[in-house]
């Protein structure tokens, strides 16, 4: 690509209109040619005023388009965007990111110089911010990706977040898009959605790059800093890891039985150990440490819940 590519920015959203409004303030004022950018907001059955928020940006420099996706799940919304997109590059973001005006240009720049089409995806930095404050014990679970200090290829074990992630659209389509068995579904925090597309692109020989200058702020409201939410996130993330591993083995024609069985005893002992630590920290009046131990305990519960289900063919 010798000129700026045509880009589609795709934002799945569910019932988060106030945050989406802040996100759109940044997206609709990007420094990018108007005839080479479209913004799709994929509304995943939001009961709030999401449609009205999108409509309120109709006269912005880059007005967004509202799409309703009735199949519940963030990855259904991402696949809908993939089917509708007109851009050569499709950029996925979360509905609570804050973007500076030059973000998009920095994110797609690696594609511009990639005349050999070796790059399948480019990830930007994601910096968590806490507008309502953050308890110290929660902050320890969050941090920027920081894959490398300069722009370039990532290592095979590094999987970037979908909050700031660009793909060649035709490559992502050819590799099957997004797995709808994982990803957020309504109120369930079933993550790990990035693993499948990134793994398949690497297997097909494409490089996954990181562009640290293409940085966004990922807002973490007070509701995401409670013990209840963090425990649920840990539980669902563990379930997602198991589902993702089984899917990977299935794609490669392997059995997952050995992997699943090997994770059972370790997570059982972690459950007991971190449960005891939580109790001890509570007794010595260390509530932050107790909560961190409970979260790790709950993560092991997620593994122990999902492994038998996956062994017997249930998602």
C-alpha cells in the first residue's frame, strides 16, 4: 500500500451509551481522510439509548453508522462488522476507549509500508485508566501490554487485546473471523476472543505487529473494580482459556484430553491454597491481600468448572 488504506473502525457495544459517547468523540475527529474512513457501531441489543448516541454524531467529521446485531455476543457483533466493512483494514476497539486525533494514522502505518503483505494484524497499546479511582489490590491485575518499545513484530506467545487491534480484512475473512463460542455475551465476561484469530493468522504465516505510539486509554469504571466483578472476570477468563485451548487442538486435529486432565490437580490445589491464604489474610487484617487471593481462588474454580464440561463436549 503506497497510500493510506481505506479503514473501517468497528466498535461492538452493549448497554454502555455514556461510555460510547466519549469513545465517539475521539473516533469521529481522527486525523484521517474522510473518504477513506468509515465507523461502524454494532449495537448488540442494547436496551439503553445507544442508537440515539450514535445519531447525535451525524454531523461529525467522520459520522458513525449504527448496525443492530441481534445474536447476543461480542464476537457475533465483530463478525457482523467484518461482513459489512468496506475498508481494506478493519480496526476493532472497545466502546470505552479514549483516542487521540493521530491514533488511527499510527495504527495503520505499518500496513502502508508492507508491500509484501507479511503483516496480518497490528495492535496498538492499551493503557488502563480509572476515572472513578482504583483500589490498590485491583490495580495489580491491570497494566499496559508493553510488548516492545518500538514498532515491530510481536513474539508468538504475545496475544494483543481486541480493544485496539487492526487486521487486513481479507486475511481475517480467509481465516474464519471470530469464534462465537468465546467473547463477552451480555453480562458475562467470557474473554479470550483474540486468541483464535491471532493464532490462525500466525499459523498461516502472517506477522502480528505492535505499534506503541497507537495508544488508547481503556476506561475502567468503578463497577469493574469491585470484588464481585473481578472474581467473575477471573472465573470467566479461566473458562475461556479452556474453551480456546480445546478449539485450537480441534483445529490442529489433536486431542485435548491430556491437557484437560493435567490442569485438574493443579487447579484443585490452587483452589485450596488461595482459599487458605484468603482466610489467613482476613484474620491478620490484610483485606487487599485477601481479595487478591480470593480472585486467584475463583480463577481456579473457573478451570475446575469448565474442564469437565469440555471433556464431555459441552462449551
